[in-house]
C-alpha cells in the first residue's frame, strides 16, 4: 500500500507544501478587540433609554393600529 492510499480523507484534503504553523495567543489583537467593545459599551449605555422608549412606542402604535384596524381591505 502506498502512502497516498493510507491517508484518511482529512489528511488528503490538508496536504500542502508549506509547513504548518502553530497557534499562539495574539495579545495585541485581543486588547484591540476589548478596547473596541468597551468603547461601544460606553457609547451605547447612555443611548439605551432612548432605544427602549422608541421600541415601546413602536410596539404601542402597532398594537393601537391593529385594534383600530388599518383600513386596508
């Protein structure tokens, strides 16, 4: 049996001429991601009450329109 016949399907699909690379933690990108997340949280928390008010009014108007009837036939 040749080497190619003994390889499993994932090994056949993964065959490459470049050497494999080992994974390592990427602390620089991790800190950038956390910084972006914290900036978004700081920006969104003050806007949260307005978002909730708009959502509640939207649901209220949808409910009132359904109760009244939209007038479309």
